[in-house]
């Protein structure tokens, strides 16, 4: 258990934060009250009627407001009647509309409106009442007839414009309307509509359909949305149509190959295993020497982007119960196989509407201290008003090993083993202690394909139901899903099948008041998850001797008899994979997310909103370690069980104000808000040892000894932010964002940090000279500079921490337990220092700049070209330095470093959509490529630090050390070059890919559609896919088989060898070209004609993942991990077939 000491207690800071929140809330409410006290002309009324006299209009306004009218009755006798159909329109707009052309004007005195007659000079000089000023009115609605608020209404000749109110109504004032004038109405996500008013003054209902023009499609960004046309940030999106085609159960798979500069790979072989997500390179310096290895997943967990689900930021996994908590970790309790469970696994892909990836500072700055690694915004599906619709999706399939190793059969393997024995005897080397049970005791005619036995096929099934609809202002959507995925591993006798089951539920409800001023959106989702899997992965056991005995005997029990024979005795029992399958991990998780977004229009264009929500999860885990042998003298004979309990609770409250308006050629949006976020994660593990029977291992009651570990992480953040977006003349763009964050992770005086960005854009094709460029229909240049931060480290890291002496994070034998865990000194329980206090810890800060150009060609912008350059430098990062044991056992000191890491690169994207062909054939293709260069830019004092061995200025952060090797033709073996030899060279290889990218293509004809998603990478990596021993050798567990390439070697004395024959990973011969290309996803779909099914909708489909993997020199099973580790878990190929019914 950890205790905290040093510095002041956080109580004072907490009170100050509370007062700051109270001040912020008071500010918002004061602003609201001030704007509610609006002047007479800003008050709104609703009037509907034909041929109304002005007196009737004035009377109706008087009824609905406190406004009084003063006028001479004679003035109204000659006034013509008017027709009005308005809802909540400002009094000023109604009066201007009614008095137009009447020769009448008005003045306001407090709460009184005076009507007077205009003389000829006044009518000429007053632009508001000028007879030449025409008022064009109308109402903008969507395809469902719902009003579209804040739609832009612009006169194309002059760029003068206005916006619709919450009822979709607008009044556009045009001076000297010309017959050829055209009015354009547009809204984010809807197709723009242009029309010529001509002699019309009331345009009636104008319907905007969903956008089929990519420039007008909605682009989700921080705290709002924009369009492709007007964005200045670097944002990429994946939509539901693509997400639904992945057969995998985690939405992360939908990002693979589709987002330039984004790389994803899974750390385990189960559906729930953690995904590593890296955007534009590694920018986090590994905190200590242990984490420097690229194989360490901690480096990538620290580099993960911030995840935001329906407006709620997900807290990073901060702490692990074992105390390994200097950064994020896969879970907060007992970590299971594959590094834990991915938090995004709780989301059902069929409930997701879109995923937005925010890559540069302009796009991410409003998330401030959490945005240095990028931001991924996940938006769930919403309900739509209309007839109730029911969608049912069911599929089933299998998953198999996507890429297999070509291993020796029994005859080839035994020939290699006999040759190895003969060479050993000929050279006079000792044979004592070498294992020969495969040659002398095991059946030399037996053959087992261990890849097929251990990593064979496994079934999976999926069902999902969606109910949606609504009436009037209310819409709803309900989604429910169930998944069952079996594991490919064999199951021990008497054990349930290894599997994972997930149930999901999502609910979205939106409503608004009758006058459209109040809106409420509530989103709720939950998931229940069960996992039962072996704790150890069986991958290494595919290299078992092909003539090894069966795992089970003729009675279906574990084959101890044949696996225990020989001089090796009981140690060989660990070679039977079925024994390892008895080490099991079981987890029951539940998660819940609830959020509500409330908004109220204080006055026209000014909206107050508040977003509040909760994200929580609760997990209970059980890991069983049964005995391998009944021999009580062996440590493996002791039964132990570890019980883990993890909780995660996060709350977010974010009030904000938003003002949007258009004035002539100027359009601007102003936003200001605050944010309070609190996250608490706890992990507890209790380990019991000494159970008498296996049946007792599910409860601590039967344990003879107990040990306990726990850890708690709490983080609170208080922030204020603002953004100003400006558009001039429809072609000059500017975005300014600022944020100030305060975090409990740092000590007094260092808790607050300032972040922000500036983005500019220029639509040069709207210039007179740009409108006539050949083929080019739209062109935009954009650039930005900004500052973001990173706080993915241990909360309260500035505190000193203590623990009991001898506390360990793993089970101990009974006879050692009391020695190492008593922590008693002179009869008193003692503590030892584990981390030294440092109140000067501060924010890590990233400075980034980027420049991009977007080009669209052909009609309807069918061809898109995008080029992007970026450069980011992050500094002031955490480094953990060991302190002498004199100060405390395993004591460390955490401090900021002046080191700087640079990531720079270029990205390119080509997208083409075919036009509608007379034959009904449509096709599209999308290609992207990204090249990132990572290097340590500076590290003052590095030469005097213990990390000097791992880093070099100007070189990548993550590298693989290699030593020169050569072929010893006498022995037929590769060996290291003698260190004293001039040819002996130690160098570091770059683990980072030279470039990565993706290719997506699709074609459809009538009801048939086919789409593929390919990924590729030019990279270096481990290409030696041998077992754990040298060719011809056999280890005590029976592992000794080798790839077929080994038998191509020449006899000693030869000068040629077709492949590596040494398994030492630091030999440069084991490192080489690991480039690959893979069909990541493929989908074939057929939709039946509605006439055939009586207006039902039905489609059948076949989806695949990792359908084909191509590589040249790389001979392993998972090229995605070639540069990470030599123990690469095989890629799994998933094939599912199913149907969807729409009722």
C-alpha cells in the first residue's frame, strides 16, 4: 500500500478550485440574466394570419409583449394589409417587413414604439426604410421538415448575408435587388441550395437535403462541428458505412489504413486485447531504462491519443495494482493475458456514427494539456424523427491464423537432430546434459502440426438490434448487441471453453421545446463483458518437436505419463501445452456512460449550454495457478489464486456560451466555456496460496496465506477555454483557440498551464482569378501553429510515496512469504521511501506547426488531392531517475527534463469518386501515404546520465541495438565478429517505418457492392522466426523445431547459407526488410430490391479481416509487429457472413 507525504495537503487547492468553479458558474448565469433583459425590438413574437391590418399586428405584439404603440389613426387608413406566418421572430424584423413600402417608419423610446410618416427625403436617406431595400423572407427545413437553425443565407453578388433563427426563419435585406441575383442557403452537413428570388419576397419553405458534396459534409471537431470547406485544422474522419464493414469487435480496426500518419496494432490475440494507437510518431521519452525497449507496450500507452466519446473525455489508464504506475497501464487491477482489455472494446461498432481523428494543434488545442498525442472523437448514432424503424443484424463466422510458418515435418526435423548429434561428437564437444528424449523415447513416426493444434480455427457470432424513430421535436434510438467469440486455444479437460462474451446497450434521446429555444440530448450506453482465457500464450509452443506426444491420453486426460518420461523428470511437464492452459484468467467487467447536453437560446444567436456526464467501469478478475505436479518439493506444486478488483469513475461538467452571427461579408462564431473533470481509478489484488484442492481456488476461504496489493490514482482538472472563428467574404478563414488547464497532478505553483493555437485558411478558388482555373473547382491553403500539453503520467507524482519493506508484486512460496513481507523493525511496522518528493514538476509541452493544401477537381469535386507538412517538438517531459538504495529501497526521483523530441513528416491523400454511370456502376478509390521522421533533438547533460547508452542526439528515440555477425564456414553457424576486430561494429537500427499508408477501393452495381481496405508499410524488423534454441538443439520443454529454410544450409566448410541460423536477436543478420502489404478488410454485400420484399430492406454480406498478407524477406506471422518484438503474435484472419433486415 502506498502512502503520500511531502508538501502541502491539497485541501487548500481544492477550496480554491471550488471557488473558481462557483465564480465561473456565476459568470454564466449573470451573463444569461443580462441578456434576458432585452430591449423592445429584440423581444420575439409569433403571428400567423392572412390579410392582417397593421392595427391587428400591433395589437398582437402588444398582447405577447409589454410594448406600447403610439401612432395617428389616419396614418394606418391607407396602409395595405399584410400576411404573416412567423414563429418567435424579433419585433424589429416584423415591423420592417410590415412597414416596407408603406411610407411609414418607427422609433423606439424605452418600451414604446412610435409610428410616423416618412417624407420623401427621409425615405431616400434612411437605408433601413429605403424603398429600394428589399426584405426577402423564408424558412429553411431539412428533409424531415424540421427547422434548420443557424443556416447561412447569402446574396452571392455582394456576399451580404444573414442566418436562420431556431424556427428556420430568416429575413435577408437586399439593397437594389437585381433580376439575376442569386441567394445561397447552406448548413454544415446539408446540401447547399441556390435560387433566384426574382419578384418573390417570400421564398416559402426551402428544403436542404443531406449533403452529397464532400465540401459540405459535417466534420466533427473539438466542442462543435464544421465543414470540409471551412476547416483549418487537420481532421480525418471514418464514418459508419466503413465501420460497419469490419468483422472485428473493436472500432480501432476501422482506423487501420484509412488515416494518414495513424498506426494501430493489437498486443494480444483476444478480441478484447489492448490496441496500441500511434499518431505521427513517438513523442514521449520512455521514463526509465526499462521502458526504452520498443517491445515495451508502456511507451505506446503513454503515446496514445486522448479519446472523447460523445463529448466525454475518457480517462487514461493510470495505475496498476502491482505498483508499476509511473504511467498509463492496460488496466487498473490484475492484468490478464494480452496486456489487459482495451477500453474501446466496450463500444459496439454498430452503434458508432463516426470517428474523427484530430491531428494538429489547431484541431486539438481546446483539449489543452491532454492533446499532445492527438485526439480521437467518437460519436454514437442518433435517432431521427419519423416512422419507427427496426434494424436487425446477425452474423457468424470463424477466425484462423492469417500467416503460417513453414516448419519442418518429422523426417526433416529428425534428420536435423541427428546431424546436430553427429557434429557434436565429431567436434569433441560434451554431450552430457543434452536432451535426446525426442530421438530415443518419443515416437519417431508421429507428426503433429502444432500450429493447427494450438492456433486453429475458432467460431464467433454477433447479433444487433436497433430501434429508432420519433415524432415532432423528440427523436430516439435504442441499440442492443451481443457477441460471442471463442478462442483458438485447446481447452483442458473439465474446463469450460475459452471465450469472450459481450453485451452492449446504447440509448440516444433528443427533444426540444415548442419554441425551439430549449434543447436536451441524453446519451447512455452500457456494456457487460465476460472473458475466460489462458494466462499464457501458446504461440512459442508451435515450435515443439513434431514427434512430441499428444497433449491428452486415450482417456481424455492430460498426458503426464508420456511427457514425464526420461532423465528430465517432472521439468518436462511444462512442455505439454495443455498444462499451461490450466493457468487461467477470468474477468467480469461492466461499464456505463451517461451524458446530457442541455442548451438554451438566451437571445437570437446566443446559446448557453452545459454538458455533464459520467464514465465508469467495474471489473472483477480471477487468476488461477494450479500445480503442475503433485511433488510437494517443487514450487510448482503450490496452488495460488489472485483476485483482482478494479474500478474507474470519472465525472465531467462543461458549461459554455456560443454566439454566431453574420454581418454583411463577415461571419463569426465566438465560444467560451469551462471544464471540470475528476477521475478516480482503484486496483486491488489479493493473492491466496496453499489451497488443498483445485476446487477451493475460486474462493479465498481455503487459502493458507494471503497477500494484498492496492493502488489508487486520482486526477482532477479545472479549465477555461475560448475559441473565435472568423470567415470573411466566404474565402478568408481564421480560428483562434485558447485554454488554461489546472491539474492536481502537479504541486502548488506549477498546476496551471496555458495552451492555444492559431489557424488560417484561404480559399483561393473564390478569388476572381481562381474561379477559372482549368479542372480545379475548389482550392484551399491552410496552416496553423499551436501549443498543447501532455499529462499521461502518474497523478500526484510530486508527492513522496512509501511502502512496507519487502512488499512484492507477485506471489511468494510459503517459506519465503514471512521473510520478505513482514516489514517489522523492533516490533514496530516500518515504511521505506519509494519516491522522493518534487514540488517543481510541471507540464510537458508540445509546439507544433503545419501547412496543408486541399485541391478538388472535376464536377462535384470528385477528385481530391491533399498534401500536409508538419513539425512538432515536445519538451519538459518526465524522466525517472534511480536514487541510491541508501535513501530508500527502490527509490526513484521524478523530474522534468530539458530534452526535446521532434517529429516531422509529410502526408498525402488522393481520393476519387466516379460520376453516376448510365449502367449504374459506381466506383471509388482512396490512397494515402505518410512518412514520419523521429529524432531526439536535444538532451542537455545526457553524457552524464545513465540513459546515455540508449540515446543519441539526432537519432530516433526507439531503436534496436545490433552487432556485426559473420558466417563461420567451419561450423555452419553465424557468430559475432570479435570485438577486437576492426570489422566489429555496434549500431542501432531504426524501428520506425520509413512510410506507411492505405488503399481503399469500392465498386457497386445495382444491389451488389464490393469494398477492400489495404494497409502497407516500408519498414525494418526482426526476420528471424526461429524457435527459442539454435537449430539442432532441444530445450527441456521439448521446443526445437525450425523453419524449413534451416535445412537449406550447407555443411560445415561451405560458404553459403540461405537463412539465419542463430537466434541471438542482437546479431545484425536477424534484422532486415520487413515491409508488407495486407488486405486488412474486405466486404461483399448484396441488397435485395425492396419490391421483392414488400418494402422491407434486406441485405446479405461477407466480411473479412486480414484476408491476405504479402511480404518479401519477412518470414514471420505478424508483420505489424516486426519492428516491435521477435515474439510476434500471429495475425488472425476473421471471416463472417450475415444479414441485415430493415423493417
